[in-house]
C-alpha cells in the first residue's frame, strides 16, 4: 500500500507508461499525452522546484484549466512534499491574490490568461503552458518522499466576502478514499479488457477533490484515458463522446439535464415524441440489453462504447436519473464534502439503486443526530490556514427521517433537501 500520493503516482503511472493518459485540445490540434510523459513532466517540474529552493511543506498555488500539465505540476509537487494550493479556473484574481498571501505561497503556476490577471505579484509566477515537455528522468531515492500524515493540498471552498478558508487535505486522507475503490475495481479488472481503454470525459475541475479523483486518481488504476474539454454545449459534449469513443461522462447534474433536453428536442423535431413516450413507458423494468436495443437510435448519437454517467458536485433530480437509466445507461452518484476528502459514499456501478448515492465507504463514519441530521466524521483540518477543528463530527445540513427497516442506504425524502441521502438507523448513543 502506498504511503503517499507520490508513491501512488509513480507506481500506477509507470505501470501504464506507454498508454494514453490524457487527451486535450491545443488550438485546432488534439494532443495525446501518455502516462510516461506525465511522469517525465512531473520530474521536470520537481527539479524546477528544487532549483527555486521550494521544498517540503512549502506552498505552490496552481491556477489554470484542466490539462495534462496541471496534473504533472500537481504530481511534481507531491514528489518533493510540496503542498499544492489549487485554485478554481473561474476564481477572481483578487481572490487568488488573497489566497496566495494567506498561504505564503513561494511560487504560483498559472495559465497565460491568469498570469495577466494577477499582474505584478510579489511571488514568482511560472506559466503553466511553458513547462518543459520532456526530460531525462533523474535517479529518485525516495529519501524525501512525503508520508501519509503530511499535507498534500489546501483546497479553498469559499471566501469571496470574507477571509478565504481552506481545507487541509493530507496524503492519507486521499489514500483512505482510494483504498476501498481500488479494491472494488480490482475485482472487475478481468472484464475490463473487453472495453479497454476506459475513456473518461471529465468536465469537473481538477481544482476540486471530486474532479481530481475522476481525473487523476482512479483512471490510472485501470490504465484509463481522461479527456479534458472546456466546451459544455450539449452538441459539443455529444460529438466528443462519439468521436473519442468515451465510456464514461463525469460531470455536474446540469450537463446531464442539458443532454436530456437536447435528446428530447431532437425527438420532437422529428415528430417521434409520442412514439418515444410509448417506448419509454414500455421499457420499464426490462433488461438493460433490451433497453439498449429499444433506444438504439439515441445510443447511436453517443456511440456504442458509451456506458455511464458519473454525477457529482450537486444533487441529480429523479427525472434526469430515470431518463438515462431507462435508456440503458448507468447513472452513478456519490456524496461527500471537501472536509471529508470528497467521498463519503458512492453508488456501485453494477448494483445501482434509484434515488441512491450508495453505501458508506469502508473506513468512513456517519451517524444521526437527535434531530435526524447526518453527522460525518471530519478527517481534514479546516483552515484559516491551519486552525484544525476540535470537533470530530461535522454537520451536513441534511435532515432525514429514521427507518428501522432499511440500513446503509441513501434515499430521497424531502424535495427541499439534497435529493439523495442516507436512510440509516443509528443508535443515539453512538460515539
């Protein structure tokens, strides 16, 4: 078992060195980057940090759009125990300056657009696009490798009207999430070669933990390919899914809803809505292969290799979930917060439950307060920068009713609440 994300990175990226890790657009060109090239770029950046005397526990702010270079910088920081401070690509320059000052960043790595927005900054700024493309990998002893309890990154989730507040996430926090997921993935790897490589179209930002899991941590477990795209128009998303033979779309619910509306408009424009509704009703409870055949005209628009949606970042409404599920696609949801290193629960792709976001992951602790609110064990430090919370349990702002008949399931209740939540019987004296 890896003791740090740096070890995890070297183990899995080297294992798939010749396979394609990332696909991205550069102007009118499509650029493909292998796992081995990401390792080379990460070492190149690690040497650049060393040259600039940026070392273990120092902070580097990373601000740019999703790209292979973004991932290489992140992993390059982990090799030397440097703490990454990822910024949302849509954050304001003023917010970025305040975060940089608060963490005492020794270096800022930013895209060309953001470099211009930052203007004169007391901290050195390195262009994300200007990083060395390749290098000779140096001998790596591992003497300075970070450990599980060392800080990996500080993720800022708010602060537009007050002092920015960040969440300190350790290497161990992330590895604790990867562990149970890796165990489940290994159980199905013998079937993965039928669809290899699994390609993920990741529309979630790498600056958020959930986006990191689906863009940097889980695909390497199976040698998958991650495709980055900034355009969120339904037509462009569908074109990319079909052209790149995508297997899984990773996005927020709004994109799934937009795709649903586009499919429905296409059906209505061709005068087939009544016929579609009849088929939609008749397809209920049929085997998914039968539903694939019934709705083959729709599936052809996405390509035959497209299998599933992974939705995160917000609640997915039941109509959208039912729509894609009825068409034969797997709709996978999860739940978590940055303070819990993103994941608390996730749906099993082969054991889906409607209205559910899955069972609690092994090693995670949840309980119900007396008023029915879900309490989650806080594994991270909430920061002013590093003012750790003294409370073990964190409130989720999700209130549910108790049900003695069902356990460990997440289920919809009130429409005003987050629509997929735990139905769990917990004793009131649980600690």
